[in-house]
C-alpha cells in the first residue's frame, strides 16, 4: 500500500484515522457530520487505504490472546447447529487465525484465507507454531477465495461481510461461495445489523453523497459508516435480499 499511496491520500487517510475517536465522544448530529464529511471526500481508493492502515496499526488481531480465545458463544452455537457433519470448512477473512484454530481443535479440516498481508503473515506463523502449518493463504480483497480444496461449509470471519464495500461486491462474494459449495451446504454469515432505518445513518449518507456527487463518484448506501474504517450496518431486509440474490436461503 505504501508504495502506491501518494502524499495527498496519505494525509487524508491519516486525518480520517486521527478523528476516529470523535464519533464516540460526540452527539449524534456532530458524529454524522464527521462521518459524512470523510465518507464524502475520501475516494474509494482512500477508503480501502484507510482500512488497510487501520489493520496495519491495530495489534489486537495479531495477538496470541485474541486468536487463542476460541469461537464466540454465538459462533460456537451456530457451528454446532449448522456445521456439524461438514468435513472441510472454508474461512474467508480469517484474520490472525482465531476461527481456523478453534475449528481445527474442534475436529474440522478448516482452511483460512485473508487479504491483509500482515494478518496473513501472523496467522501462518501462529498456526504453524501450534502444528497447523499451511492453514491460511493470501486472497484477493472483497472476493471469495479461489480455493484448491472445495469445502462443504463456510464460516465468514467476524465482521468481514460488513467490510465489503458495495452491495454488488457483497453479492458477488456470496455468489463465489455458492459456486464452490455443494447444494444445501451451510454458510455462516456474520454482519453488523440494525433493527430499523436509522435517521443518523440516512443523514450521513445524504451528506456524503452530496460531496461525492461534486467529485463524480458513485454514491454510498444508507448504512455505510466509519468506525473508523468503512463498514456497513444492515437491516434484515438488506441481508435477505443479498443472500437470496446470491442463491442462498436465509435460515
């Protein structure tokens, strides 16, 4: 990233990251102004650079403590309910290896894929030190990985789906999984959700898109926000529509 990132983009990305603490301290109106401004002025390339910079400087996902913690309670329950009987489980956006290690220790033949080079390097070393070499491979960002061993189940890493920018890209990601999975195979999908339309998110999108139109950029969706990197917060209707468009049934 650093070799292709110009000084103007670096400055904008750094400024956006520097303001990451403000939304948590400000009232809703001020928070939407901060997020709406940065979502409006940062290009798609800068928003991707913001995400890369965030994970490069955030140590949590490259610690043994985080990656040895196992599955969250809700992940463990869903794995027991829906992945029991699967042999090979594919984990896109595997991060530092938390889900992969937990699945392997639970008896699954789990394989992970990750796009961030720093997380790939940590995950490979972390798992190899525990006798699980070759479990994480580099993948292309926002795409379902090209897998050598088709699995019969997929567990999408924590929050990964919410970080894919754009409805069409998200549907393409799910459709990629649909193409390699056997008919009826399960895909466990985690995402950030909201119960209803949010006035703050709607106004954030309105401000951001007014600025993006001035620059001739494609509009953002209601639900796009910065925390501090770009993520999407879904309504149930959005998730149902995207899952079904990719050929899955929502359970």
